[in-house]
C-alpha cells in the first residue's frame, strides 16, 4: 500500500466530514425528540473522528480546523448548507451519506493511504445512510405537511449534489460509477417514499459548485466564525 498522502484529497474528505459534523452538532438541544438528538450527535461524532484522522494526515488537526481562513477549506458546498427544518437536514444527510458510503467503499479497496480509514468508516456511514433513508421514508409517507417539507428540501439541495462527483486530485475513484450508483440509490429511496426525483440534471448552468476550490456560500462564513471563535479567542490554551 502506498503511504504517499495526497494533500488536496485528504483536505477535501476531511473538510467534508468536519463541516457536516459541526452542522449536525448544531441540533444539540434543538432536535424534535431526545432519541433523535442522540442519533444526530452520534453521527456528528463519527464524522468528527473521520475528520481528525484525515486532517492529521497533512498537518495539525486543530490548526487546520480552527486557524484556516474560509477560502482554504475544500469541502463541497452541500455539507455547509444550514440545517433548516428537520426535513432539510435529512435531505442533506441522505444526499451526502449515500455518496460517502459508495466513496469509502471504493477507497477501502484501493491501494492508498485512505484504505484503512475507509474500511472502518464505511460501516459507520452505512448507519448514517440508513438513518437518513428511514426518515426520508417516514416524512415522505407521512402527513401532507411532512411530505411537502421533504419535497421542498430535496428540491432546494439538489443543485449542490453535482459537485460531489467532480474529480479531486489524488482521489482514485471511478467518478461515473460513483455517480450512477448514487443516483440509483437516491431514486430507489425516493420512489419508496412516494417522492419524485428533483427535475433537471445535476450539472446545469445554475448548479452550485466551487467548494473544492475554496469558494463557499454565505452561511459558511457565519458557521466558521462560530466554530473557530473559542480557539481564536484563547490561542495556546489547553485543558
């Protein structure tokens, strides 16, 4: 197995996990029921563990998380989108966890430094995806209001999904196969939930993108300021 660490790939995967972990952590004290608060917290901790491992491959994990400026982050724009209502969070989680499970499945079988992490993390992400699918089915097949909210969330976040399949330097994955598998999985879940796949191709003139190049949406700057505030306010502090 090669031990060369592709920095751009490690940062991309690490930042995806770090940013989504923080977004899910924002539900602490605000989730609709206690059981769901615990579930989201556990998913957030899984992602944080992945982020720590990936970022530590290329530098000090605390410095990379808390001292980089916005343009230095390489996460896709999907994971930085605000939580919105519960349906919005579930749609974001469905799109990303289905992608991440397939991605880690490919990386686990690769001859790269990412293989050990991917082999362990793919089991965690299978739970994340199952959790999102469960709630997609529950909301889609629920009341008129829950179905309306779920449909709106899926449509609103669809424009951010195309970026998931853009090539990343140093990430040896089969992009077309990844996208085909993801689309098949998402389509199947939505059909079971009585929901339609959002209209239009993923790559359109108005589709979002640029996160891998450090271009982020407005909510990300506010989230980053909150995430980094304590560390920047007390430089060098330790427990």
